[in-house]
């Protein structure tokens, strides 16, 4: 019986520059931020990020480690746009691969089901077809003959998600309002599927923690490593464990104002060990 | 009781949903969320509406439910696409730019997409929304910067672009109306070019045209947008938006 517990740095040691990394959560909600911070402290570069984007994308754009962003939006929820991502786009420093947020689901699902594409009406007539070079159309082989969009499989080299509770083997549950697309991210990567969690519990306690088996949506065949990190999603929303730290998020957003502001934020909140980060957050 | 401009806008949004029946009314933005609630609380009682997160709720209040929510169903993000792609939704989206044929942009501004002057929301769900469902738009700041002859990026699909893309794109395309702080517009013209449907009280046709960066189709007689009834005003002020958030989006 395998114990899959790892540290953030052990997860990062499994990643390589140039990889395509899928990150779970949604906007500024239940993002695996301790893993993102560990990447930000690493020498990894030229990453392609696949995300329902929030500060995961913004932080790694600010550190200059992103080559390409595969996304439908990058939002902080209470702040409509992540300003670090905006700066990266407006300076032309990241490649942009736009998707529709539903088509994106189909791309992840295609990768999870190991098929090259799934058909959809989504994208027809829009500039997605012009601006996303991976999108093309496919004709229905049936009598209708409709020409539809082929959503290509979004295959991932690694997937990172944050769940509320897990056991040491990688079974996990969400406790908040929505799983988002975390299960699809974990299935769209064939290997290197990592979760962080607020708390590791014994397997026999997992159902009690979840309250209902309908929340036990991640099982151990979907997960290669488990990082126990209370506060691992900070500063994003991780209800019911904690709400978004809006004051902190405002400081993060304000740090996009200048290179000096970012350098200062980076020293205070990125270039430090995660234990120190959590202690510093607790002392605020 | 005299209705404010914001309350006229709320009423015009509510009118967008008239006749929609038992589908998801999915208005995005402050005044749209109030207008959708107004439609359901009065003349379209079968509409479904969300709490902005993962549930469909039957409450008339638009933004806060201090006494708890009445949840009708669980509707996480993934389920939203089941609604959208099966055609059981009428969405009201914003638009940073919109052209005469209803092509919408809220992704990026500027001629070079690889290095935009302003990165905005991204494509979000606009391509899928427009080719699958009834779609209307809400523009709280009617101006020539928003109503442009040609958008920089097509996120939401207009009539002409859908026609060029073929029958799979036009099959379910259903662009309904644009409600702004000045007027209501639609595409009920033979050429599917934007038409002035009504002006809000106190606004002239000339003012609307001057705030639009292309020539509108203007009928000989342009009616006035209707005022909310006393019952509707009471619902807006006492039940749906007691905090008065509507007045912040469209100040008097």
C-alpha cells in the first residue's frame, strides 16, 4: 500500500522546463497556490499553463516562467482581471492560446478519454478559429453532414490541484460549492498528477470528513502524489476551510503597478519557504 | 413614484426575457441580474436563475440572502454547459465592443492580438453562448467606443459572421436585444443590422445616434422604453435590490 505523501519541492523536482502543466481550481478559487509558489521559487521556465486562470497564471507570468497560456479567462473574481497576466499580454511576453471555457472542458475530456478531439458547435464564426492554431473543423460522417469544431485533446505533462481533504494514498474530496474541473485535469495528465490538501486523514475517516460520498470525487488511481499543506490555497477561496484573503489579493494585484512593486512583493511573499510564508500570513 | 434611469434599464432587461418560459435566465452584470429577477417575480415565473455560484435558487432577492436561499437544484460550472449546449438558456453578456451585426468583443483591444493595447476578459464563454442560445447584451455606457463599425476580436458571434461560417453556426443563433443606459436596440431588420427599438425617457434619437459609432436603422416612429409599473418599482426597491446597487451602475 503506497504512501504518496510528498513536499512541494519534491513535486517540483518531477517537473521540467518546457512542460505543459494543467492547474485546477477556477479563477481565484481553490488554486494549488503552495505548489505554484514552489514553481515560482524554482528554475523552471518556458512553461505552458492550461488553466481556468486565476493568480496561478498571474504569479508565474510575473516571475517570467511562462511561455504560453492556454485559457478562456484569467480572473481574480473580485478583481475582474489579473493585472500580472494583463501586463504579460500587453508587453507581448507570453504566447496566447485562446479557448472558450466550455470548449476547454471538451479538450480536457478528450485527453482524459484518450481520443484526439471531441466535436462541438462552439467556436464557429468566432475569432477562436483564427487565433487558436490548434482548432479546426470536422464534418459529421452522418446524414446531417454538419461542419463542427474539433476540440483537440488538451494533453497535460502534469496536473496540479488543491483538495480539501485527502488520504495518504491520493483519495480526496472537495468540501466547497464546486469541484470545478479538477477531476478532468487529473485525468488529462497520464502521469505526474499531484494534489495538495488542507489535511491528510485516515482513509476510514475520509467519508466522515466529506459528509457524503458524492463529494469523494478524486480516487487514488488519479493521483501520483499528495502534499499536505494547510493554507495551501491561500490567498484564493477555499471554503469552508477559509475564504479568499481579499486584503492580500489586493496587495498582490497592486504589485503589478511597477517592477519595484513586484520585486518587493516577491521578496516578501514568493521567495521564501512555504512554512515561512504560512507563518507570515498567520501573523498578519 | 418616479422611476430612475437605472430602473428603466432594469425593466428593459426584464422585457428581454418575456416569453422565454422554463429556461435559465442568465443575466451577467448588476442591472441585468436585477432585471432577470424582476421578470421572474412578475411576468415570467417559470424562469430558472442561479445564485451566481453552484445552485439554482428561487429567491427574488438578486444579491444577498441573509435568511438563507431556497435551492431548487445543484448546478455546478460543468452543468452550465449542459444547459447552454442544449439551448435552454438566455444569456445577457457585456460587450467592450459591438458592431452593427452583433459581433461582440470582450477579449482584447487593439490591432495586434499577440500584443494588445488592452487585454480584457478573454473569450470566456462567448463563442459557445452565441451559437447555442438566445443572447442579449447589456451596455451601461453607450458610446462610440463600444458601438464600433468593426470589432478588434470576434468573441460573441454576430449574424454576418455566423452566416459566413455556415448552417452549423446559424442553426441556433438567436441574437435578441442590446439594452444600454440610453436605449434598447435589436436586429429585427431584413439585413440584420442594429435597429433602434426604443429610447429611454428623456433621451432623443439624435443622442443615441451620436453615441453610436455607426449608422443605426431608425424607424420613422421610435417609441419610448416603457416605465416600470408601481408594482414593479416596489419589487425592485423593496425585494430584489434593496441596497440600490442599480444606481451605482447607471447613476441618475
